[in-house]
C-alpha cells in the first residue's frame, strides 16, 4: 500500500507488510540475492563431464550476480563473446541509495547451495521485520522484530530488513556506509582480494 508520508506530507510512503501499525514503512526498496560461484565446477559441466557436487567450493561471492567493486558500478556489465562481440549481462548494480531522512527496505534471499552467508551493516543498524516472507509477529500479534548489526541466512532462506536513516544528524546527505560480509575469505574474488560480498550505502 502507499499513501502520503506523515513525516513529510508528500514523499511516497510504502509498507513491506500489512502490519496494521506502520512499523514496516519504507521509502526505497532493494532486492539482494546472495550466492556463490565455483569456476572449477562450472568448467567440468562445460566439458560435458559429470559434476561431483561434493567437490563444490565457491571462489566468487556475489550480490545480485556481482562482486565488489562491480556491485556499485552503474550500468550493465559487458562480456566479450567468443566471436569478439560484446554482450550485456547483470544489468542492475547493488548500490543502495537512501534519501536523507528516509528508510530503505532490503529483501535478502540466498541462492547459495554450499554454505550460509552473513552480511553486516556498521553504522546503520539492521531492523529485521520478516523472515522467509513472513512478518515477525507471534500468534497473538506481538511484534518480534529486532535490531542487529549482522544477519546470516542459508540457501533458500530470506529475510526482510529495514535500514532506518531518518535521523539526519547521524545520517546526513553525502555519508557513505558499507554492507559487507564479516567472513574475510568471502571478501575476495578468487585469488584477488578486496572484492566479494560487499556494497555501499549512500545517503542522498
């Protein structure tokens, strides 16, 4: 649903769930899919050999199909085909832009088949409002949402998180924060360091 924002009187005001009390209100929404990629396993499949799933070991860790710094690069990624022509892939970056004084809804889902993934947000706490597409309420309707600085989900799981930047003294326009994994071996692109599961949060 959408109505005028009671805080500003004009900015669109949306809700992650039909919560009945406005507690899941947000301004902007970003879907974030977490997954990994094992190039050796992929190569075996390309050569028409049987893949041994027990040998899978991810070496690239991705948000919406991209590793940092490509997660914040605008526009589609370009890949050269065998005939020399360029083809666009992964059209959407994972850069999170929150309007000053606003709230962002992050919808996490994990497609990883080999291990669990953890994402942390330092500076802007994560307010977890839903798990596996279900509002965090008990059978009596009590609100079970909670604040944390990291969240871990396994393959096939999802979580809904709100980043609340409504306090403009803490989160003024121009400030940059990071959403990343604290698992250091997942902050790499195979042998290349400083990549993997990380993106930026910009207060606009």
